[in-house]
C-alpha cells in the first residue's frame, strides 16, 4: 500500500521537470489550448474511420446532487421553474405549455476537464500568462472556451486493474513503467495526439462503498514521473476515473505536482471522475482498447474548468 506523504519531490526536481517538459511558446506565444494542438485533423479523421460498430458508451457520471464534488464546492443544484403540475400557467398560442429548469453548480464537478487557467504557481499560468489574468470576471486568458470543438479523436484506455490481475488496487501509485506494462499487456500503442484514458479502479471502490469519501481515501493515481511519459508520447489529454488523475498527497512537499507541471508548464488537459468501467469491460471482451472519443467542454467564456458529456464510439 502506498502511504500518502511518504516521499519528497523537492523544488529542484519540480523545477527541472517544468523546464524539460515546458510547452511554452511551442505553438506560439498566443496559444491557449496547449496539448490539444497535438490532436490533428488527420488523426481525428483516421479515428473516425476506425469506428466499426457504431456502439456508443457514455463515460460521464450523472450530473446530480449525488455525484462527486468536494465539500467546499458542493454538488449541482437542479431547480424547476415551470412544471407539468403548475396550475394557472400561461398557455401559448395553440394550446402548448412548457416546462423549464436551471442548474447551479461548480464547473469542476462530476466528470470534468481541468482547464489551463485552473492551476498556476510562481505567479504565472500556462504559456507565461500572469495569474492576475484570472479575476472576478473569469479568465481573460486560457479560458476553456478556446477548447470548444477540439477535444475529440482517438482515445486509448489503459487498464490498471487488468495489470493488477483483476484486483482493484487501493492507493496504488501508477508509475511510467506501469503505463508501458499496460500497453504491452493490452497490445495497444499510444500515438501522438491520442487522448489517454486511465482506469485506476477507483470507480469500483465507489460501487463497493457507495461513498465518495472512501473513493477519495482509497483511490489510485498517476505518479509524477508519468509526465515524462505523456510528453514523450505526445498525448493530447489524459483522463482518469479518480478525483485528481494523480495520487494527490503522495509527496509530502507538493499536494498535486502533476497538476502543477502538467497544466501550468505542459498545457496538458486533465480529466477527472471519468466513468470507464463499461468501456473496460467491452475492451476486455473483444481485445480492442481504442475508440473515437467525443469529450467536449462547455464553452463558458472565462471558465477555468468544465463538465463534460464524454462519449466513446467503437
């Protein structure tokens, strides 16, 4: 079992990784979408041609008050403003009546993307943008709206539970070597521009316990050294079935170092709370671990994160 806070990373190691893996200026000084630039039109078209059966699987959790969210943010609140039980409501010309509703929620709630304005340190965000660019009015730079329509293409699922002989790991630390081992075991290749999906097994803990608290306490996640692997393989984005992609709190001196270097220095999009159980089951049945993924953000102007309705087409 991995003990949280048992290892130090150190500022020199963090700074070295930030320098080596930085994508600042790689796609121009005005770039605001980071590694999504790696998803080319050609690779997206090839992935679309790879759809064989047309089977569609949702990779998103229900967006309701029972879903996951931190205690600070709270869950989504859904309200009806007009219902079918209302009496005396306005009747439209021709006899039509309507129902209507609205929702109040944090944008980083349930299945989500972390945008490039979500994490900063040293006073700067991705591509050298000053942290002050995020104000009470939202993100003037690096807002999620710039990714609208871009997050689709070939996705590859790597199954850590399968690598663990079907046993659900508890607080397992997934190293770069484990990513290689999963690729070899599943006989799948991660190509430049792919969206990487990592099944840590954490959703199985939620199914077992019914508790998001236990889910977060026992979840597994990626180690900091996976950033080198993701950079080398030119991954367009990475999403996992846990709360933080990485194993938050493993290092005593940095709570989320993978977020820090991944988002701020690499411009890497991170997806959290993705539901990968059904996709993993089908992959195990037919031996195919890639799919066409549609996982777009809501183009909320100035937002730093976004819920996602992710769909895998096979």
